[in-house]
């Protein structure tokens, strides 16, 4: 009679994580650990490791890195980690761990830069409104001290990079259950992010950060392709 037990080293978890490339696996683990720590002490984790506008009292020099590993809830981390495992694993196997990590973190930094650029304009508007008495000082500082957190910008960079390499790969949305080629999927989502960012239809989401991460992913793959560096170890 065949055994129902897996006697291979590591069992189920060993087989699960053994199929994930090293870079993606480590990013996933750090995100999960940071999320568990946030569940234990949300106030400390958000104030310390999310990223705040540089003029905020809560800004710290390490936040432009640590914000990429912070998430605001179960749905937030689930969607991002699903995207990381699905597209990050495939992209890392294709271009190698070194280039993958470069792309991932540069996309995260690009997302932050675009977000801060948009926020700078907003901060000037808030300050003017406060000076003219349209908003209170309390409201101004509340807006100024609103953090950004999440791996979404980096994940968008990964997804765009993957779509550039495999444009005809068929993706399926979870809801609604629609199948479409990667190139159309990405174009539709980026157009939606731009629309939502410009109109401010959905508050509490850094739409321009998503676009910044996507732009970095696009530019890096484009440059690596044109310089012949995509498929080598340099």
C-alpha cells in the first residue's frame, strides 16, 4: 500500500517554498514577518516602518526601503503576495535573481519618488488652504502625517516587466473571472490607475505610486533588451 506521508526533507512546506526562487522567497518571508509584527503592534510598526513625507515628524531615513514590506490589512498583503509569487517567481527564473532584485527595489523606489512628487504638490495646496483658513492646522498635520505603505509599486514593476517579456501570456482576473492577454491586462490596469489617480475617485490608494513602479519596470526591461544585457549575467 502506498504511503500518504511525504518523507522528503521539509515535507509540504519544503516542497512549497522549494519551488520559489530565492529572491522572491526572501521578499515573501520578510513581508509576512513584518505583517505579523504589525498585527502585534500596529501603531509602532506603521509609525516606524511606513514612509512619511520628508517634512513629517515621523519620517525616518530607512523608511524608503522598509515601506515596501509593510501592509495595511489581510486583503492588502494577500493581493500583493499573490502577485509576487505568481509573477515574481516567473520573472526571477527568466532574468536571474540579481536583475530581478534590482528591478524590484528600483520599482519600489520609483513608486515612492512619484508618490512624493504628487504629495509635494498636495502639501503646498494644504499649506495654502491652512494659511487662508480653509482648513485647520490639525487637518493640515493630519494630512502631512499620513503614511504610505505596501509592496504594490514594486509588484506593478514586476508585472509590467513580465508582460513585456510574455505579452501573449493569458492572465485571468480573480473577480470578475475574465481571461485576457498580459499586454491588454497591463494596459487596462495602468489606464485605470491613471484615471483613479487624476480623479481621486478611490481615496487611500497611492495610484501614482503604482504608475511610478510600472514605469521603472518598463524602462529597465527596455534598456536591458536594447543593450543586450537582459539575457546575460551583467
